[in-house]
């Protein structure tokens, strides 16, 4: 059954803007992205928003819905209390281009800073071999759809100077670092850089990245904390340091 | 279509500022209450120096009992090194708990799970996801600089593992009284305490790292002990928050039970028929 809902959508560009209110008919089964498309079709033809797959897989439709970083295509209307005005805003952490579209290119710059995969030599028969249990851990990280919701919610980037100073690459790229560092075939050592350049110490494990990840990647428990532990091995645990000196 | 004035993106700024409409503050508020209760109760119980043992039971806040409290003859059979040392400075509280509490205390304080809880509840850093932090505009250094000590969690973990064995020993001893095997409500409480502390400790991120998480090739195709142990630690790690809270509350319950018995407020149901 169709109902009428009130939307408060932010409209504007880098120079500024304001919320605009829309009363719009919502049908059963709709997601927020559907409603935004209906607003675009019927009431605001020039409303800018990004989307591609409408299946939670391309990571394009990231925005803030009722104050929470979410994918518009995965936010069902019936999960938002009836009678409540739905506030839709662009991501806070990245510069606004127009309406709900932000410029997330800072993330691509971070990605480029990360030393790439360096596989060890092939076996004598020319094959690379690895075992499922050894790649289980890194496979979880491959689920990332690069929606940057975790980057948006991370308070180091969102409310502090982490992004401006490039002092922290953010949770998405800590995950990328973890997937490379834990890879059984990789030979590169990124641990000193994890601490000194990528800022593992900036994260205080408040876990907001994990809370918003639409792919349910355990960003902190399985990615960032294991990296922090590897940093501890290298820099803060004299017993581990001594063992390395003796046994190489 | 009335316009609402706002900054770029319409995001509100300042401590606690958010567009969230759910009860995001409930979790940090409950955390703060339970945590403060624990700190106040533990401090009070640790400074008492009395009523920390009864029969075969020993309060976990006083275990291992290195020296029995001054004048506590009955406690001597729990003590590892006998009576309270005469060299103990008089300006320090003469309670056996003060000798050991720093170890489990620092383990919990530097625990990766608890960091989330208290950074949100007490430091407001941030108080909730997508909610304005307490110190928004000041330079932020995370866990570098002053909070570098969080990296000592590794050491706290080594001691915590030792404490699991000590508390398990206390639990086993609690089934033994004057040469007779038996069981009391207290034995069960002490056993549960050892189990919960064990479940919390073996789910520690540092522990999981040390027993296998630090290697990239955990099995290399062979069914290694290391891989099996890492998987078990992972099971506990996935439930780390639950065991953190359960064990925190239960350790208070255990102390309180022994304390009430010792003070004669309650009686223990047991098979030794006392
Ligand atoms: S846990 Fe770390 S990376 Fe994740 S949101 Fe919090 S500070 Fe950012
Ligand atoms: S880790 Fe999760 S939240 Fe972050 S970019 Fe990837 S899918 Fe999105
Ligand atoms: S449209 Fe692809 S994730 Fe939402």
C-alpha cells in the first residue's frame, strides 16, 4: 500500500546549500534509492546522486540517511520508522560536488601510496600454490566494494585532521594493507610503513567502521588490530624483538 | 518545499551533534554505569583487606594471595609466602589485593574491546558513530604519543594467561575442605569465574596474534597445531565483548559472595554440611 513520506534532502554544491523538503508517495518494497529516483523524476529533475548496480555491490550510492552512513540501495523504507522525516545528506568526510555526490578521489590517492603485491618466486613447476586455510583471512577483505562508508564514519578522517594531513589512510586501506600483509604469497614488508606512514596508531578501535560496513567485514578485529599487533611485534615487544634477533 | 538553512552537506557540528534518530547514546551510557560500578566496587573491595576468604574459597580480587592480610591467621593457608611483610610502608594500604590488582586491571584497561567502550563512554572520542566528538578541533594523535602505552597490552596478556591458571587452581581447591572433597555454591561460583575469565582471556586479540595470527602461512597445507589453536582463539575472539562483560560482572559477584559468607551475612549451601 502506498504511503506518503517526508524527505529532507540536502541540495547544493561546494559553496553551500540547504535542505529541501519533499512529500513523496512510497510503495511497498521500496528502498531509499527508489524514492530518490522518484523525487528526481517527479519533483527535482536536477537532483544529483550516484548509483550503478542497485544491488549493494558497486559501492556508488553511499550517503547519510538519518545521520548514518549507508547505501541508499540497501536501506529499505520499511526499516525507517513511519511518520519520521527521512534526512538524506552527502557523506560528511569528502568534499561535496553537487547535492548527494561527493568527491572521493582522496581515497584513490591513498590506495596509490600502498606498496603493491610482491609475490614470491613460482614453484619449480611454474605454479603458485597456496592453501585455502591460509587465504581464508584475506578473502574476507576481498569482499570490500569500496563504498567508503567506513572512511566516511571514521572519526579520524571525519572530525579530526587525519585526512587533511594524510596521517591516516583510513579503515578501507588498513584492510587493503592487511590483505597484502597476511597474504601467504606476498614478500613485501609494509609493517614500518603501517605505523609511520599509514598511521595505525591513529585508530583508537572505536569500531564505527565495522558498524557501517555493508559487506560485514570485521575491519577492526580481523584487519586493523592484527596489523597493530604486528606493529607491536616490531616496535614495542622486546621479547619478540629478541627472538627475531636470535632466530632471524 | 521550505528551505532549511545549513552548512555544506547540512552536517551539524559540536559534541554530541548528529542527525541520528536512534538511541545511539544508550550503549555508552550503560557502559559508563557498569564500568563505574565495577571500578568503585573493586577499589572498595580491594582496600578492605578483610572478608576475602571463607573456608576453601578465596576472592578473585585477592588471588594469588601472596601474603595474608595483617593479623589474618585464618588466611595463612591461602597465602603463598605467609604473613604480611613487616617492611610494608605504613602509608600504603595494607591489603593483599593492592599487590596484584594492577595485572588484571591493566589487561582490561588496555583490552582492544574495552578501548572501544571507554573511548566512547568517557572520552567521547567519538561518543557514537557519526556523532560529534568531545574534542573536535584539537590536534588528534590517537594511540600515538600519550596513549602509546596501549601497546603494552601484549605484556598484560602474558600475565592474564597466568591468572587464568591461578584462578583455575582456586576453583579446584574450592572443592576440597579439611581433607574432604565436596561442593558448595561457592565452588560453582568460583569455577564459573575461572571459566569466564578464561573465555575472556583466550579471546584476547594479542593472544590470538601470538598463537598463530602473526604468521601468513599458518598451515601451508598441513594440519598444524597452530592453525587449530588460532581457530579456537578466533571462536572466543568473536565473542570477546560478551565474555568481557560476563567475566567483569561475575568477578564482582564472586568477590561479593565470598565477602558475604565471610562476614556471616549469608550461609553457603554445601556438602561438607557446615
Ligand atoms: S576503529 Fe579505527 S579505523 Fe575504524 S572508525 Fe574507529 S578509528 Fe576509524
Ligand atoms: S571496508 Fe566495508 S565499508 Fe569500507 S569501503 Fe569496503 S565495503 Fe565499504
Ligand atoms: S547502487 Fe551499487 S551499491 Fe548501491
